[in-house]
C-alpha cells in the first residue's frame, strides 16, 4: 500500500512526464490523492487516461463560455482545472454547455 503522499507525487511526476505543465500536474496529483483517499481507483483511472491521451489528440480550453464546442475533443483534465480557475466568472452564467468532452469510456 502506498502512502497518500507517494500517490500524489507519483501522479504529479507521471503527469509532468506526459507533457502537462507543473501547475496542472500539481492539480492532478492532489485530485488523484483525494480519489484514493475515498477508496476510488485514482491511479488506475489516471493510467487508463494516459494510455488514451498518448494515442489521441485533445483540444485545450483556456476560456470557458456559455457554449463550448470543438471538433477535436476537449481534454477532460484541462477542462476541469480551467472550470475551477474561472469559477467566479462562471457563477454569472445560468447554464454552461460543453460538447465533445470524452467520458470515462475513453
């Protein structure tokens, strides 16, 4: 059994090795740690996503608006972090639509 700190560090380093920025990698590490803390398969899920991430092309989203559409699928990790970073702006919108974010069925 790995400690939560080891899980955080492993996820962070793996994310950085996959090409994510240090900031995004930090967020990934924290979130995988929380999933594992609650008994959910964080490392396993991240590993599965990275296998798909290497073989597919994903669009990064930098500004979230009322309607977010892309022909190339949005990266679910970048989309989630961007959503949280812009939460004060997004509070003003009653509804936000995302199209083409892959689900856990990648």
